[in-house]
């Protein structure tokens, strides 16, 4: 019997160990797969809006695209924002000529354009050639059925050409490829939060910055954690608004629906609202940091941040966060400074 008990204990230990390994493997494979899908199809963006104009500032494409990259030979790659979310690149994507006209091509159902591998043999060998339609031997990079495919403009399967220019490189990371500046051309008027990058002869990409350093309610309410941490975004909220004394309805309007809600006994009035400031991801998740906001008579009386292991003192007067690091984790609690 003693041997049976030992065997049972050993079996249970092995089962737990195997389950942990399986959980880790699933976490790795799932996150990797999701990363590929997000990076190619629904990739996050920072909310900046892009448009196209000439060197005199005449608008060719309005600044309403999540991505606008110069492919070459007078062709641009444009992607809309995901509907209702300006922090995700949408799946409506186009190739447009230097005059802003969309170029015709055919994709399989549910396929998504993610780049261009070739603009045809003639254009690939002559970057100065300006195109107003896609050559029939162009090769498009398509995301379909969770993997990359290659098609010609007629929707027929193709293959990546050898020694072709990688046109899609500018789409993959357009911010690093282009150098933006406030003063790109003497005829373009500078405005706050707007930058420009010259990409071709008499063609300038305009970028309207989403991040002005101010609190963005839609970003916070959509539980975004990148490219700006929720801790940083809540810090902006504290800097711009007086939380203590704020009406409960205003808190909900600005911060959105809470992760936790507590009522006063029998009265129906809100006692507290809790919002997530950081949430870990993966199979082995840890409880992240939160902010709990207390109310009395539908007005904020105090608040505090806490993690699974520590808690800051209750804040009963209007204060704000000190500088928040770019990278935070589940255990981070910000320091407070006077407003």
C-alpha cells in the first residue's frame, strides 16, 4: 500500500509537471501565432493618421489612414483604421497612384493585402518609371488562411520573384523608414501635431500625431497597453483632471466601464469603481495593478493604486503621478507628486 501511495504521488507530480509544460507551450505557440496574425492583419498602431499632399500642400489623400507608405514607381500603400478603433490597422487596404486614384487588383475572399514583392520586371529594373496601373506581372503579398501567399493583380497564385525589391519593407515599419520633420517644404504651413516626410518628387506624406501628451479616453477605455502603458495614460488623466470631488458619471464618461464595481449597502449608490492599470498576458497570468476609486454621495472621496503584493496609501487630495517609466509590470506602483 505504501508503494501504491508513492506511485500515486509520483504520478500526480508528473501530471502537474506535464500540465505546466503543456500550458507554457500553448502560451508560446498561441502568442506567436497571434503575433503573426496581428502583425500581418490586425496590427496595433499608435493612432497617427497619414495623408498625401504635393510640395505646395495641396491634398491628394486626406490624413485618415493608419498606414501610408511609398511603395515606389509612383505607387503608395494605404490602410484604413479598424472601424471604431484608431489604434488598430484595418483590413481595408489599397494601392493608389501618385494622384490618389486606387489601382485595380483582385484578391481571394477574406484575403488581406500586406505588401508588394514586385511591380513587374520593367518597373523593378527602372525605379524612375511612374505607373498608373499595376503591371500584370506584379506580385502582391497576401495574408490568407493564417499564412503568407503571393498573387498577381488578376488574383492568380504567384511566387516571390528572385532579386526583387522588397516593396513591403516600408509598410512593415514605415515610421523607422521615413524621417519626419515639422518643416518639409517652404509652401507647407506648419501646424502643431503635424509632421511631413518627402517620399518622391513633389510628393509629401503628412502625419497627424495622435499622441499629443494628453489623456486619450478612447485609448484607456479600450484596455490598450501599447504603445503607451495604461499607467502612463491614467497619469495623464490625473494631471489634466481633478479626480477627488469628481462626479461618478464623469469618471465613467472618461475612464469607461470599470473592471470592478461596489455598491453602498441598500442605497444603490456607487461605493467604489476599480480599473485595471496593467494586465499580464499568456497562460500563467498574474494579477496586475489596479486603481480603486471610492465614492460618497456620487462624488470621489479618495483613490489608491494596488498590486497583488502592495498598496499605496489612500489619496484624498488631488495629486498626480511622477514620471512613469516606458516599461512597467504587474508589481509597479507609481510615485505621487503634488499638482
